[in-house]
C-alpha cells in the first residue's frame, strides 16, 4: 500500500521567507511525527500529533515553527521568517498507535535549503 | 533522560566480512530499541526492533542485534557484508509507545569490494 508521502521533495527559499511542508501519512495511522535532520546528524524530534489530543510541541526549536494536522490525515509544518540554520531535511513519520506498537514509518523527506 | 550514543561515526568493511555497528543507550525506563537504515536519497527503513521479548533480535537483510541490559548496549551485527549494505545506520530508543523516537547521530557503513 501507499507509504508516507511528503511534498515538496526539495525546497529552496530565501532567508526571511515563509515555507510550508506537507505530509500525507499512511491511511488509518493515528499518530504523526515531524523530525528534522541536519547534515551529518541524527533526527531531532519537532512535534507529535496523536488523534484529537493536543499535540506535543516540545521539540519545536522556536516560535517560528508551527504545525497543524487535520483530523487523522494531512499535516503541514510551517516555518516563518526562515533562517539559514533551518536548512535541513524535514522528515514526517506516522504510526498506528495501538498498544505496544512503536514502529514509525517514515516519508522520504523534504530537503529545505535557505539561501 | 533518554539518550543514544553510536560509538563510531564511520565503519569501513570489505565485502564478505562481518559488520559490527556499536550503540549504547541511557534510559530511566525499560526502553524499546531500534535500528533504522537510510540509503542515499531514500527514506528511513526499520531494520529491527527490541521490545522486551527475546534479547537477540533478527531483522531484515541478515542483520541482528543483541540487547544487553548490563552493558546498556544494542550493537548491530551481520556475518557477511554486501555492497548493498552501504548506508547510514541509526540506533534509536523509545521509552513509550506513541512518543517521539530518540535517534543516535548515525554510523556510515562503507563496503568495499
């Protein structure tokens, strides 16, 4: 079946502009996560959505970052007034939150370059 | 607090020789542990996971890992490397279902012929 999809795959933007990154999770997955991967680094958690619960925003690095999710479907990560340090690959993952099920399925990522 | 340390940033092996990628973790709880692989320009793929069942976990593509609580380790091994194993490998910890995963910084595996 279809996996997690993300768009765009690549985004180049000028410093100070706003960007929106989109994630389509696997159908039926109730949990959705955003991570950031800087060059040569592991993934950093940004934000987590679970059903209709309030999102866990504890990983967002600044108030320039925000995310929304419509029900249990699409999510959008918005970065306002982009800075060069925002350049990274932004990865989305979804999981079927069910008891002990931990496995997160990752999308291919959006590579963001801020010039 | 939970954390993961991958002891080698880069490992180089010859095709057909064993692979060992080292990982140590720190957790106040009984963790679940994972290894993910990331091939160039591809998404992250789960190799294997430990969730408090058997301590020796077998994954895809001939990889396995052993959970050693006394050593707080979860090293990834494969008896014989293949060229297609060249990729970035991440050791990951999670302490609760549905929470964010905590990633190590990754180990780049190079395989030469």
